[in-house]
C-alpha cells in the first residue's frame, strides 16, 4: 500500500509547479509519467518555493493535456467527488497539502471510490481530516462574513479564516445575493471574488485599497449592534459558550463584537 | 420614534421567544430574487447567552391589548411601547439580509387591537418582502391565537414556518394567567395549519402520481412545518404532564418541534412564583429537551420516559435513567446489536450508531477501532460488551453505575463551571 516501496533513488526530488490547481494536477501527472512515485520529498508552489541543498528541483511547466488526462482518469476511477476533495484540500493552509493531494490522487487512481473510506491509512486519513476542516472553515465564512455598502452601491466584505475561502463561497453568495453586486476580499490570502449581478470572477489582488462606505451603512451597523445587545437574556449570560460557538479570531470581522456606539461594552 | 429606537424596544421584547432556527426549508436561489434557504439552517452570530442568532427576531408591536400575567409586554406593565410599520420592518429585514447578518425574519407580535388586525399588518409586511422586494429567504411567523382562518391561510402561503404558542401546559393555567387566550383560540389555527399542509401534500402526491407538472410554481404552504412553545415552571404542571402533552401535540398536529422555555420572572403577581426567590428551572428545561429529543430521533415513546415522581431526574439524563431501570436488557453486544438497540445505549447517538453499523461490515470492532471512529465510550462503556467483553472496570450494578456516571459528569470542567454559574444566579 505504501508507495514509498516503489522506486528508490539516491536523492528525493522536489517538484515545483506554477501555484495554480491545474498546475498541481499537471505536475502530479508528470510525476506519474516520470515514474518517481516513491522519490518525492516536496511539491512546492512556485510562489513560496525555497531551495534546499541536496534536493534536486524539477520545475514543471503546466501542460493542459496532462491536466485533462489526469482529471478524466480521476473522475472515471474515483468520481467527481475525489476531484472536489482535492480542490478543497488545495485551498487549505496546511504546508503538506500538495504532497497529501499527490498521495490521495495516486491511491485513488489505484483503488477507486474506496479511497474515501480509507481512514486507516495514515496519509489518506490526514487528507480526509484536512478536507473536513476546510469544509468547517468554509461554513464559518458563510456564517460570519459581513457585507457593507460602499458609496458606489457595491456590497463589500473582508474576512479571514484558516483557508483560502473565496472560491468555495462564491457560488453560495452569487445564488443568494443574486441581484446584488458584491466583492468578497480574503485579506490573508489577498484573493478577491467579485460579482456584478451577472458574472463572477476570482482574482489575486495586490495593493488593496479599502473602499469608502455609504453614509447610511453605519446606521444599519448601529441597528445591528443594538439588536445584538437586546436579544441577550441577561439572566442566562454564558460568554464561554458564545466564544466556543464564535471563536475570538473572527470577532474582528463582526460588527456586533465591536464596542458599542456610545463607548459601551458589547454586552452592556 | 425612529427605527433604531423601535428596534431596540421590539427586539428586547422578543428575546424570550426560543425558536430561532432557520432550518427545515431548502429553497434554491432563483434568478432575479434575493435570497435562498438552507435545509440545515445557518447561524450568523451567537448572543452573549450563547444562543444562535439566525433570524431577525422581533415583535411587530409590543402595544398589547392582552394582560397575560407572565408576559413582559402585558397591557398593565409599565414599559415603553412601539410598533413598526409594515414597510419599515420589511426594509430593515432586507438591509440586514444584504449584509449577511441574518437568514431571514422571525416575526411575532403583541395583540395590536385584535388578533385579526395584528395578523393583517404582519401579512402586509411579509407581502412587501415577498412580492415587492422578491425576498426569497426564510420567514417564520407567529399565528396570533384567535386569528381567523382566512388570514392564517394567507399568511401560510407567504412564510416558511408558522407557530402558535400554547404558552402554558394546561387550560387551567392558561385561564388563570392569560385570561384573554383560550385553549381553543390556540388549537384552532394549529389544526387549520395542519389541515392545509395535509391538503397540499395530498395534492402534490396526486400530481406526482399522474405525472403532471412535477413542480408547482406556486409557493408552498408553510414548507418548514409548524412548531409551538410553552413556558416551564411558572405553573404547577409536572414533567409527566408536559411529556404527555408533547406526545399528543406531535401526534395530533404533526408539529416539527416543541420548544420549552424555563420561566424567567419579569412581573410581580400573586398568581406567579415569587419574583425574588424564584430561580429559573434551567436544568429542568434541559432534561425536557433531552426527553423530547429521545422521542423525535431515538424512537422512544413518551410512556417509556415518564418519571415515577412526576419530574425528570435532574442528575441523570432521561436515557441513562431509562437504561438503569432496564438493566436486564444490558449490557448490549455492540458487534451484533441492530440499530434500534444501539440507539438505546446511553452515550451513543444516531450518528454513532450508524457509524458502528457501517464500520463493522468491513472490519472487526474493538475498543481501539471505536475510538478511531470518534465514538466516545465514556458513558457507553457501562452498558456494552465488545466481542463478549465488558470493558468497564466497575461491577455491572445499577447503583455503582449510577454513582460512577454522576462522578464522571461532575468532574468535567464544563459542569463545574455550570454549577458555579447556577450558584451565581441564585444570588440575584
């Protein structure tokens, strides 16, 4: 089962791909062609590659034909879900994610759909856990990101969580907000998703300028904060439970967790 | 009065309402319409009391013409009064929704002049949302007891969920504390909603049979079903009474949920428990919810859970109490027991039970493999055998098990905290 038994070479290789998901798939296909399944030490995205001594690096140019071939093979063998799983894990911040995807794809191509229940395999287990945590982080973004109306009438949200969440939430918000143009900005990964009421795009954004908000927007923020204060049953104050449900790292993005308008504390 | 001040008064007035779920309805996004609903519901925030905030929960008006003793908005209470206008509230809902603050609206109200007048205003607000603003998100509306059937019907086609509060667990308490409401004024709209849902389901089934248009364009009647809520501890009804009532409510009206609300004193009244010395029965409320859960998801019948003393045991959850009473049926062999039996094991839920069944098809179960599946044996270990082996180090004896479970749960950090908080509460 362990692919490290296949071929052993003197030095393990590092493959470098162009940082895109297609690039990673193409690179994984190349590793299969090169028959180096058992001698990979790292797979690195070009954007954050740091060379290491004694580690031969192979720079892989994305080959669209390889992408198609491996995607089709994966879908045929292990279903569309396997590809989706890979994409989700790709968006996590786990440093070992590319290697785990490589391993998952290799096993999936061999055993098929069964790969999703191979929890006993240490690396597949790690991959599946990671997928689960990505799903959880995506849900946090859907729950907790907040839009504000800019002076141009576009709704803008800035949010951060442990994954590059924008590609995973665009469908949800496009469907839901529908007639409303919006921009979602992931300040941690400097990725923005935009929707103009018709089409959606996702882009890397360097040098981001925060937008100006419309004057009535603050009124609604204040109303929301007031609603939040009033809805609490003071006799049942349970700040620990709240913090468990709504971890502190998200508070900076939540209007209701900022100090009140008259300088009062959030819980008054 | 501006909208901010109204919101402040009318959300404060709505906070004791328990239900704030946005679940049970799954409506895909529609081109040109704002909003969608998700079947599992989405929480957008959590209030300082740890409750999920999913919907904009407000009263339409707290200028109530009824005088219910337990209610903060009773006619004779000295409190600030406010009422929204239909458009004002519809606007507010839309603006909150656009900002991803909420999943939709949860609208209740005091009785503004009369039940029909109140419902007409509520309908107008929701009509503006649905028809003018093309709002496609979640709406839960209260049917005010005493509302005429025509209005209940119109409301039913605009909302996802409707509920009628039975408020108190018996007619006697109702006439004592809520003289303007009667059991009949509550059950009438409830049966009306039930019948309308039934009629629609039958029509849908017929249409599916005859292979006509599979999906109707028309909005469904109360697609997420109806629920109700009652106050616990303000009146003398015991848990046996409440569980029996719940069972008959689920059966008679096909309710999706019953919410319990531990009474919190807001008014001084000779007909109510003394305001100063009363401590809100939070643990009792918790146990009632557990019993309710066992009836809905574990296939328990209310009769199996009825306590001899009239009240649910506060130390143990109702499932443990049941298991200790039926220790002859235990320990249960986990490698062979069918689903219905696995569900009876304290500490194992529907999810765990299904995981066990799936896993044992592929490989032999052991204590280790159960742990790997994420099954917590802390409580279950007293009630099971794995391959014939009883894994708890203690004797299989009801008293010993009871004591052991008690000390297990006392020693958890959360429980120590809770005990401390409960002590603090009684100080006030």
